[in-house]
C-alpha cells in the first residue's frame, strides 16, 4: 500500500509524514485491497477562524469505490487524527450496512427490502436565470457546478459508495433501468431511494 502525503501552502515535515504512514497502516484491517492512500494537507491561514486554518483530506484508492474523509483544525496533526477517525467510522458503517442489508445483493426488483423506502417521483424545481446565474425556486444562487463520470450501479453499490464518501445522499444511474437515481440516509440504517422516470417526463412534455 502506497502512502502519498502532499501539502498545499505548507511544508510536510518528515516526522509528520512518518506519523501518517504509521497510523494509516491500521486501515488495511478495515479495508482490503487498498492500492494507494493520498493525504493532502492544506493551510489557509484563516484569521477569523484559526481552529479551521488547516484541512486534511484522506483518500483511499482501490479496485472498489473511492473512500474519502476530511477534517479541519488549527494543527495538521489534530486535523489528520480527526479525518482518520471519520474515515474509520465510514468504513465501519459501510461494513455494518452490508451485513444488515445483505439481502440487497442479487435481489429482484420486486423484492421487498427491509429498511429501504423506494419512492418514484420526478423533481422539477423552478429554475430562473439572473445575471447569468441560476436560481432554483426560492433557494440560493447556484455558483458552483460539478461534473462526474456516471458508471451504472446497483442499489447496493450506490449505498456502499454513499457510506464510503461519508455523505447523506448519493446520485447514481441505476444499472437495471438506466434511470437517474438518488439514495439518501433516513434514520439509523434506513435509506430512501428516488428514481426519475425520464420516459414519462418526455411524454408529458411532448
């Protein structure tokens, strides 16, 4: 397992690099087949929020989903420890979810899955443009846009990806139907799923 430690706006001391490599070694017990671990330290020097001046982002790259966690503090060592704790928590939660919802893998579309609420709905917020920027409904201005390559996933795979990146929701393309979908966390180990029916939307707008 390769460990790559880089710094933005800062230097990485040898003792910090050695400390990172020593603590990262414990990850192999929680996540098999890790090929590379990337640890990025960024220093911003926030005067108003000194306790958030240093951010550490840890990324695990393997043959499976990418796992990522980050944390901020006033010291790189403290931020790293917090990020590592979050990463371990995400890995354990994903492992527990797979044990709890083992029936998701290989189940038929008609199967009733405990703990998962499947909803079919089309979300169409009102979008207005002002000065070249988009406003969705009465919400805030959309000033940041991201594009990702979409690989079709099963529901179980999408849940894994959501847990491993530590988010409360995850957008994906359903492998069985090809529909844009989103899985989100509800309470405890319950999840919700939203599927968008593009064919009905196209017929309605025709």
